[in-house]
C-alpha cells in the first residue's frame, strides 16, 4: 500500500514542474494565444486580440491549483505591436498575481507584403507579487522559517524573445525572467535570484489543395535554468474551414517531463515522470473564439482521478482586410 505522505510528496514534486515564476506554461497557447508565451507575438496577427482563460484542477479538492489570465495585443502601424497580460495563479498555500506590458517589432525579411517571411522581436516588462499563506500552519511544530502569517514579496522582471514566420512554418524562442531578481518570500539562504526559463516552439501547417482541412503539428520545449527541470509538448491540431471567417479546430497534446519524482511502493522505490494527455476543441466564429481543453494525468500516483479543465474565450477587433497569402492561422485568423 502506498503511503499517503509519500503520495503527497510525489504530487507536490510533480506540480513543481508547472508552478513557475510568472505565467505558468499550460496549454492555453494552443487556443490561439501564443502571445501568452512569446512577447514577439504582440501585434503579429491580422487582428487585435483579447483572450481570457480560466484553468481549474481537481474540482472536488480544496485549494487545488487554478489559473486565470487576461491578455490583449494589437498591431500599431505597419511594423509594431503592443500588448498587456494580467494573471492570477494559485497552488495551495502559494499564489502569485502579475501584470506585463509588451512591445514587439516585426521586420519583413523577404518577399512582398503579402508573402509571409517575417522576423519579430519582443519584450515584456512586468511586476509579479508572490504570496505564501502560513496562517494555517501548525506553529507548535517549531520551524524557524515559519511565521504563521501571510507573507508576500514583489519583484519586476523582463521577458525577451523572437519569432520567425516563413509561409506555413513558424519558430519562437523566449527567455522568461531574463534578469536575476531577489525574491524574499522564504529566505535568501534558500532562494535563488535566478528564476530564468527558456521556451522554444516549432510548428508547420499542412494545407492540402482543394480541402477544407488543415493539419498543424508542433512541439514546445521548456527548461528552467536553476533547477534544470525540462518538459516537451507534442501537439497536433486539425482545422476545418467553415467559411472565410470561421473555423473549427480539434487538437491533441502530449506533455512529457524529463524529471522524475521517487515514491515508495511496498519495499521498492519507483520513479514517475509527469505525463499529460490533453484533447482540445475550439472554434472561431467571425470575431469570436471559444475553446475547451481537458488534461488527463498518467501514472500510478495521482492526487485525484479527475483531470484539469480549461476554458478560453476571446474576441478579435480592428482586423485588416489584407491577409497573408499563406495558410497560417496564428497570424491570419
């Protein structure tokens, strides 16, 4: 029989993979919101975009991880883009809220205006407040670090990134938390000033002739600098054109962590990595977007049999009439 305390320790270890400083990397980027991850996508699309996402894990568990984001980005002139992100992330006794402002510059590197061959650079600048609620901790179990109050600390940081689009191919690379900043939430003796993360994305869209279907495989890789935690997302999306301004899309994403957490199974020590399978269903009807994502966790050790639910709502505005002469939903829709 697996011991309860060890089970909880494994769950906490697994959750650390996705409990990052700043906006956590879940799968909301696949619901038409690459701007959440890559500041170079600010104003990259033919329309301005507002996107709101709510993510909830384990509905029947109190203090379960949950995330809310609200983002906005739009083009300014022919070559610039601006944007803003608000987020609230809670994971048990830990929580963080933050806000970012973004600027991106888009440089056409070849072809005419209608031919998509563009290199973009972007930067986020933002403030994050982290909190640790120790008010329910047992103060009789003495630990000099525990104060029994709500502790909080704020810091600012920047993200920098670049994107490249060539017709149906795209690539993004972003450095999150590029600066080393002190965060005095626990103790400087135990906390690192380095919360830097690296995120890379590659994808291609296949569009058969005379077909309403389009197919988009992509991969995402993330690495945390200090702890060397890593994971990859392997994604596949299918788009079905309803008309010139509306599309239905289906997707499937598989996330695999490279880092395992050990647990005791009887008398033997086992290791389990984070593995998530996430189907996605979404639609863009004229200027409105709606999407739902469900994530199921594999493995012998799970906190709950339920999964992770995510809903995205969005609206586009100030859309340009001229579009790129390619099948590229990230910038044409």
